[in-house]
C-alpha cells in the first residue's frame, strides 16, 4: 500500500518535545489525541488489574502459587493505573472519564462479566492480550508528550514480564496436565487470538495517521502485527496449538495489513 502524503511526512513533534507547560499551546487536535490515548490506556490498565484481581480467589483451594501469581499481576496493573492517573491533571482530565469515555475498544475485556473463570483464561489473556499491550507501550516509548513517554518507559519492563509469564506458565501447565489442559487452552486461544490482534488497532486508520503526524506513536499496526506474530507463533507451535490463519481472520471481516499473511 502506497503511503499517503501525510504518512510520508516526518512527524511535526519529536520524542518528548511537548511538556506539560507547552501542551496548552499545541493544536486542539493534538490535545484531544493525547487525552484519548491516555484515557484508553488507563481503562486498559484498570481492566487488566480487575481481571487478575477477580482471578485470584478462583484458586484459593489449589494452594498459594496461582493466587500469588494473580495478586502480583493485579498489584502491578494497579501501579500502572496510578502512574497513568498522575498525568491526567496536566492534560485536563480527571477520573470522570471513567463515566464518559467512549470505550468500544474495551468491550472485549469488559463485555464478558464472567471472565476470567479458569487458569487457562488467565494465562491465555496473559500471553496474547498482554503481548498486544507490550507492543502498544513499545510504540509509545518515545511519544511526543514527555510526561506520557516517561510513564510508558517506567512500566514497559513490567509489561514485558507479564507477556512472558503467560507462555512460560502455559508450557508447564500443559506438561503437567496433558491433552485435557491443551484442549482447554486451545478453546481460549480460538477466542483470544483475534481479540488480541484487534487490540493492536486498525492498520493505517485515519487515527493512526494523525498519531504519526504528531509524533505520538512510532509504529503502525502494519509494523506491529508482524512483531506480534513473531512473538506468539513460536509458542503456539511449542504448545501444540493451532491458530486461525490470516485468511480465516479476513473472512471474519478483520482488517489486516495487506502484506501480512501467516
Ligand atoms: Fe499494565
Ligand atoms: Fe500487564
């Protein structure tokens, strides 16, 4: 796909160029985009915290190990919420955004009040969705709004560990519990594989182009999806799991970058 004129141009702001002081002098569109993306991230951090906090009591009867794992992840996600929340006043937001934010993207997390119900739910979310989260943070590490870049750099190491924890524990889980466990994991993967790709965003969308224009986001979904697949597919192989093909995904109406097939 040929880049548009807008995409071909260099971003108008460099990494961390905009401070809390100069934010107020930026175009209204820039301010809106920063508010949108910070609000989105806050809701996703909160979603993750809720998912792990809800999961912990499921495993009380199984001893402390799984409970501890979930509580630890919940604590770190709450820490991410706090870190993001600290920059809200500087961009003219407060917690009322929880009541008003337009959040169709969060439906995949919140749309199912029964989630999570099992260890497989926790680990597959931990693997596929957190890999999307990790790549999102990576694309925002040098974002043009300095306070937000600082937040993302501070939490990225923890997100990297989260995304690693999923497959590491899945390998052990399947080794210990065999085909019955693999079958349950496969069901979760069938559901979460497309959801996690959707979390990366629509490639070359108008919004992504505006993010590029203002130096807010380094990589588009076009660049991110191959990285996501490189991280995920080797583990799927190792675990003996199947994943939907790019043709299967396109058949469901999902927009994928034209050159990416697997
Ligand atoms: Fe997080
Ligand atoms: Fe996380």
